[in-house]
C-alpha cells in the first residue's frame, strides 16, 4: 500500500487559495487566515490551563506554517500570515 506523504494533499478544503482566484479573493483569504491565527492566540491568552494555552498556540503556529509553505509552494501569491 502506497500512501501519499505530501501534507498539502491532506489539508482541509479552503486552507490553500488556488492560483486561479482573483487578487481580491486572495487578499481576503490572507486576511481570514491572519484573523484565524490572531483569534487562536487571543483565545489562548484567556485560558487558565497551561496545556490548553499550549494547544491553541500550537494550532495557530501550525496554521501559520501551512499558510507560509503554501505561499512558497505557489510562488508567493497565497497567504502570508
């Protein structure tokens, strides 16, 4: 059994913006990803449990990393959180 190890093929739909989208759509996509990362960090600040804080901060970091990698992979026209 061969398994596709490319993480971009396992990403949730909508996380990566396609190259065929308009510039306005791409800008809105970048803003939405940035807002999601900022929201996760803000929610982490409200948590009393250090493990809960770590999980939310880790999720925000992971989302930012995936967005950064997708930007590099697409040649710079996708999210830049």
